[in-house]
C-alpha cells in the first residue's frame, strides 16, 4: 500500500475510536436517565481497493482502506419489553384497587377516627335501655338522640364514599388527558425518527428511548399492543383499538353523565353525533367506550390490566343504594365496583334498620295490611289489597296529633304516609250497610326502585322533626295506661334476628350488628387479597425489569472497560500515523539530499 494511502487507514482508526469514545461517554453520562438504553458501537471494515483481478486466484489483490463506524446499536429486547409492559399494567391495576380498599377502610373509620361501629352500638344500647323502662322519657329521649346520631354518622360515611367517587372521577380525566398527550408525543417522535433515519446513516436512539419510555408509562394506564414498521414508526393499540398509526393518533374523548358528572372515555371515531344549533356536537357513545367494564376481571383473560380501568371499575357509574343489592340481576352491575358495592351494602344496612324500626312502631300505631280492596261509598278504590294503612277508627297509640302514624325514620323528599279523607259505608255484623261516615285514611307510600325520593335510603333519610323536638311522643303506653313492653321488646328482638345478608351472593344471615362486622370483614378480606396480588405482581415486574436491565441497562464497569479499549485503539491509530509520518519524512529528506 502507498504510504500516503496508509494515512487514510490511520485517520479512519482515529475517527472511529473517537466516535466510539463519544458513545461510551454518552452511555456513562446517562446512567441515571429514566428510560435510557445503552448504545453499542458496531465497527466494520471500509470497502477494499482492488489492485488486480486474477480469475485463477482464490482472491483478487486488494488493499484495505481502514475501519468505519458502521452504526450505534440500540440494545433492546422486544419480548422483555412486551412482558414488562403487560405485567406493569397488571401491577398498576391491583395497586389502584388496593389503594381504593384502604380508602374505604378509612371511610368506615376502621383505620383512624371514629368507627361507625361505635354509632351502631350506641343505638343498640339505647334500644336495650328502652326495653328495661319503655315509658321513661329519659330512655325515649336517648333512643331518639342515638337514632339521630346514627343517621348523621351514616350520612357522613356515605358522603365520604361519594366524595371519593368524585376524586376517582377527576383522576379519570387526568389519565385520559395524559394518554392523549402521549399520543401527540408519539406521533411527533415517529416523524422525527423517520426523518433522521431516512438516509440510513444515522440512528435516532435518544428519541427511540423517549418513545419507549412513553410506551412504558402508557402501559401502566391501559392494555396496549405495539409494533414498529419498516419506516421506524411505532403503531400502538389501546384496549384493542388503534391509537397511534405512524404520524396520526386517535384522540380519546370524555362523555359526561348529566346526572352524576361521571366521565366515560370513548373513541371519537366510533361514536355517532348530531350537531346542535350552537354548533357543538352531542355524541352517542353506545359501543364506542374505550373500556368494556362488563367483562369478568381475570388474569387468564387479561382483563386486569391498566390503572385507568381499575379507577373506572372502582368508581362505578352511579351512586349506589340498597336497591342495587336487593335485585340479583342489578347487583351484577355493581359487584365489580369497590365503591358502588360498599355504598349499596352500607345503604342496605341503614335501610333495613330504618324500615324495621318504623315497621314495629307502625304496629303500635295500628297500621295493618289490607286483606281486600277498600273502597269509598261511591265504589272508588281507596286502599289496594296488600297495602299497609290505618284509619281514624283503628286502635293504636303511636300516632301524632293529626292521627298519622309516628315514623322515627322519615323520608326527606316525600311523606311516609299519604292522607286520604273519604266517605265510607258503615256495616253491621252481618255486612249490611247501615249508613255512611267520613274517615281519614293514612296509606303507606311504597318505595319504588329508580325513584330516589320514595326510598328509605341514606340520602333521603332523617329523624322526624316533631319527634326530635318531643321524644315523649313515643309514649310506649297502651290505651289502658300500661307500659307497652311488647313493642320495646320487638325493637330489641329486631336487632337480634339473623335475617340479613350482605348481597345475593352471600348466604350467611346476620343481625344488624353482625351485618356491619361482616361488611368490615369483607372490605378487609378484599383489601388483603388486592394487596397480596399487588405484592406478588410487583415481584414479577421487578424480575422482568431486572432481566431487561441486564440487556438494556448501562453498566459502568463495562463502559469503563470499553473506554480503555477505545482509548488504546485511538492511541494505536495515533502511533500508526506517527510512524507513517516519520517514514514519509525520512523518504522526502533522503530524496531531497
């Protein structure tokens, strides 16, 4: 090889070693950078210079032109990335679920503050004291006071659940906004990577790291699939639907429920809409929802992936009440939601206590169930068969001054009894009509699922105003002046009867106090299960992350070793050039002589 040509060989060694040192320094300086993946130098020989061609020889006569810095390899393992993102999404699902259960326990007061258990026990103690001396104004006043505390504390707990629902709802918006922002960033990175790598010379490794970090974070929020095309674009699917395709992304919208204000993520491209007169669009999101929350949650089905899905499931789609537990079919819609499930079961406890106490007091007021239809003198229907009612001729003392039955637990938005004044026929012992008279009827207003104002539920419950001002209205004295111990004992027995279960899937029957214990135990058991799964899942994620770091992580020892190697190569190239330089100088000086 000519000496002048040998300088190019030495120069290529200097340049390649310098670039390799720069890459090593880049790795070392980004050791602590989140999402950074180590870059590996790949070197190759430059094209050879052919001196002569001899078909009889094994090879042609060629001389090398040195070394070239062929590319910087981006060290990643697709399968480890896929496994890590799948398991980190599952881990986030159970982390959110575990956090929600801890908040529920806190709301019930079992972790700190005043436990609702104490309020329920106080009410039960007041009933026991009443049973000892039912006619005492002291025990009557204590009963009403404890009942008021029971309602107030129950409402505070339920309001806490509702507030937490609203908190989760705000998180839904934050998460969707973040996902959409990631979609925009991914399209920009796709475009930048495509333009940089279009020439096939340079690799946009740092941008690829930023893109992969976004995919890691996106995988924690939702179940994603991803792939890279030949142009370097990453394609992303969220919950099975296209989210990013090259330089385009599909935005996720938020539909707001008019009644609750709850957000539902949906795909704009799958929803239908109509344009309102003011120019805004009103979307119909049926079938366009991002998440199918009706599927069974199972690791086998991969339906337990993503923190956003866990938030939506925990929040539910409405404020649940006892009617959601009473109907087995309806309960299926709330059973997978932590908040709605506890709302419904807790409200069922309050409803059962309120209606049972009212029912016992109604018996003392003379309220009975109509055995047949009751009509007025003109044949108009007054009371249907099976309806509870009493009238002005019915015996009973537990009534107000206007004759209406006393209810300890009254509804806020509607009356417990409706008053009807009508003229009815008077009959003798043989059933013959002997005349007419005017009577006042108080007919029980039945509860209707779906009509909140008719329900004895926490949000529609209060202690009767008159009873709060005058607890002695209860009297607990029969018309003959004797104490009504039977009614007081009936209240006591109501708390001891094992007639209540948490939900249609639970067969165990419990008393009021035991029901609450079962409710707390259910929350504790569910919380323990979620925490156990989350702990195990964290171990899985950490092991995959460690395996991925072995491939993609920067090792300071390895990089320092490479630095020494490339420094020596640089020094060797420099010495080589010096030798060639000395030879040229010697030849030129000799020829010059």
